[in-house]
């Protein structure tokens, strides 16, 4: 339980531009859906007539014109209510994507700077955990190869002009050419 509290991210806006764009797209989708639904109801009811009493007079109106204020009001309520829900859901969903990506981005930058000691660690619930595990395997293999190259280089320095030195040089070339090609 305490371990989970340590790994919980408190900042939900990690990659602000990505997350804001993600939220705006979903809110636009909600607004377009609501307006489209209202427009369909309006146009489907436009060809019928409705009778109603306004005051003490009987009024005959086109159904579309009669229900238009209710369609606008219901669409506005739906856009606001579902919009808030969409913002919350997309913020949480984008957080689950952006958070691990941000963490891996920082770990990869450290690896690119030559720090092969740091492993990629994500939370159990993160979706890209298999990617982190694969990157950890790559890091481990690279670390082993670097250690082997360092050991071979030290051995080579000791036996520069001997047959042993030539053999070590050959091993180093083999390892280096595996990275180059």
C-alpha cells in the first residue's frame, strides 16, 4: 500500500500539449454529437404540425419550430454535462499514456547520455510495461557488452604485442561490429 502511494503521480498534466489536444478532441466530439442529434430531431419533426394552446388561443405550428427551444436547451445541457465527464475521463486516460511515456523519455535520455545503470520502472497498471521490460533487456545486454569490452580492453592493454592481445583485439572487433552493423 505504501509502495503504491510512492509511485502515484500527483500531477495529471504531464505532457500538457498532448493531453490538452486529446481533451479538446473528445469535447469537440461530444459537442458535434449533441448538435447532430438535435439537428436530426429538428429536421425529422419539421414536416409535421403540432397544435398547442398559448394563452387562450389554439396555435398550430410546425413541430420543428415548436420543439426547437427544447432541442437547443437539451443539447446545451448534454454538451455541458457530458463535456465535463469527457474532460475528466480523457484527462485520466491521457495521464495513463503521457505519464509512462514521460518517465520512459527521461530514462532513455539518461541511457543516451551513457548511464546504463538505470532501469526502466513503471507502475504495474501502466499499459506500456512490456515495452519497458523490453528496453530493460536491451539495457542489460548493452551493459554486459560494455563491461565485456572494458575487460577486454584492459586485458589488451596488458598484452599488447602478444598472441593473447591479438585474440582480445579480435573479440573487441567482433563485439563492436555487432553494434555498428
